[in-house]
């Protein structure tokens, strides 16, 4: 479309206004009439030997200065995205103090002022992270900007939230509560920190009860509503009943209570009892653990133990029912030695009640010694009779008096068939006194057991050491 030897040069820039706003304005305002263009072309053609194209254009500019002088913008004639600056390159708000224009920086926006623009800082609650913008962006939910001229909004710190936009600050959570992450957006994001929990009424966070551990966001309402979520849980060695999910009870042995949510006990221990203190129905106690009863009831241990006890009672009554001076040295030695052995075994039984985990064989031996203290659980009592701990205690207290009739009958038999001169009342008293002296420790331990209590956390009460399911001085089961 052009003659040979003529070059068409096109200069293009897709972001010319941003790269050089004044050049852009000159081009935008440039206006040359058809008559002026034709005149320049004729001159270039007729004087091609002496004038170049550049010479022709330069002569036109000199001749028509009044035409093009209006194309050049004023130094203070800013465009959108820019603002007036003074000689120190500082943004100013009046054209009288201005010497030029500059692009607005991040944290600023370009605002129209008459025929020019000025840069203004973003107000609190807004920000702008790009230069040369004509507006600031509102902070989103969960964010804030508390400074003028912010280039970015900040997320609400832990312990605060913001549900609205364009906020200069975040709202603090109620006293004692916090948030789990930055940028919380709702009041419901305020949760209880570790070692505290939200009560059932939804009020302020409360300290975690003793014997429990509270994860972050623990809320007891999850338990009552049956919803998922963290709740206060028992630590190892403590248990919580489902009826009282905020009361922890200390167990005698840690292995009885693994901890966790309400209603958790070791295998075959009753989770409805205080401190997992009794075995469930169909289980018996052995070596401090509850085990399932095997099919069928084995009464042989009862008969063997009963026979051994009767034989021992009769033997003691027979041997001691005479004056000491008339006793043979061998008999006296056997009686004294037997008394010492029984006393030693009773003393060892006390160690079995300590909250200490003994080695397996030692624990089995100490558990067996409990029978000397009239504790019939060793014989799997729970598999034969369903009796509570109160009935067991009453039965234990009747065992020593039940010995007296057997000793009386033994001495009566001796008087009738062996030594008629035997003084029945005196020698029966002597035999009973001797046996009671031998079993003195066991009788004291058994009878005073309800008075030996240990405390639970937070002063919620105390339990009988040998029967943790019984709360001391609470209810008729203990006081009567």
C-alpha cells in the first residue's frame, strides 16, 4: 500500500500511561489538521534535496508553536493513580505547593482534586498493597488495620475475633477464653484454653477440676448434648462417673482407673461405683484385679479353708486349755511359734493394702494373706454370693465371735471324754483370750477399716481405703 523505499514505523507500548504518563498525555492531546499534514508532505516532496523529514517536522514545530504548546501537560497536572509532590518528592494536598506528580505508593490512594489528583493515605480499617491505585480495600472479616496508610490488613491475633469488615481493631474474647487460630471471625470462635472448660450454662471458662485434664476448647455441654468435642477427662489413676461428669475420684491403684471420659474403668470394674471400687457382677477380685468368673462354682476352696480354720481353732483350744505350768515345753514352743508366725503374716497383709504395685509373686502372696484379716474375696466370694461391701464388713465382724462356740465345744468335749477336772469356763476364757491375742492385728484392721479414709480431689469427699466405693461420712452405708 506504500511506494517502494518508504518505511512505516509504528511505536507501540501497552502500558505507556504507567511507563510515562506525560508522553501518554502528549500523544492523547496531539491534534494535526489535514491541511497541515498536506502542507508538510508537499514541502518534503519539493525540497527533498535540501530537507529531510526531520527538518520538515522541526520547521513545522517552530512555525506553529501555538498549536502544539497545549499538547504538553502541566507538571502538576496529575492523572488517576498519581498525586502531587513537592520539591522533596513528598506528597502534598494543594497544587500551590506542588512541583510535579508521582505515583501513589502502597498504603495510599489517588483522589481527584479539580483538574489534578492527590495521594491520600488509607484510613484505619482499609489497606492497599499496590501502587498507583484510586481506592483502598476494606479489611475482610477476621482482619483489621489500626494504622493510617496500611499496605496490608492483619489477621486478628489469638484471643480476638472480627465478624465485620473495614474494622480498625478486633474484638477481644471474654475474659479467660481465647481462639485456636489467627483471624477468628465469630464470637463462637472464642474457646476455653487448656486446663479450663466451658460450664453447662455457657458462662466464663472455669479451671479444670482436680484429677482431670482439659484440652483446648473443652466444653462440658458436649457431654450433655451428646455432640462431638473435647470435654474434661480423668487423668490416669482417677475416674469420673457418668452421673457426675465434673467430679473426679482418686482410685486406690492407678491400674484400676486408666483415665479418660466419664464411665471408664479397668476391665470388669463397675464404672457406676465411686473410684471403680467394686467388681462388676460376674467377676471376682484377685491380685488387685477384677476377673470374670469361670463357668460353674468351685466350692472346694471354701470347704478346705473352713476345715483348716476349724482344725486350727480346735487345736489351739485343746492345747491352751490347761495351766501353763502343766504344759509340755514342746507344746508351749509350738503355740508361741504359731502365734509369732500368724502375727508376722498379719503384718505382711498390711503391706498388701499399700498403694504400691508389687512384683507378681509377691502380690499373689500378699493377696492370699488377706484371708487372715477375714477378707473372703480371696476365695472368689463375688462368684458365689452377690453381697455388697457393707454386708461383707458386717460378716467379717461376726467371724471372731463365731469362734467362741467352737472353742467351747472343743473344751467341753475334752472335759467329757479326756480330763473331767477341766474347768470349763476358765479354760474356755483362756483359749479365747489366747486366740484373740494372736489375731489382735487382724481384728483391729478389720474393725477399724471404715475409719481409714483417703481424700478425693477438690474436697469432693473421701473414700474408705479398703472399700473405695463407700464415701466416708456420707449416707447410711458408712455412718450406720
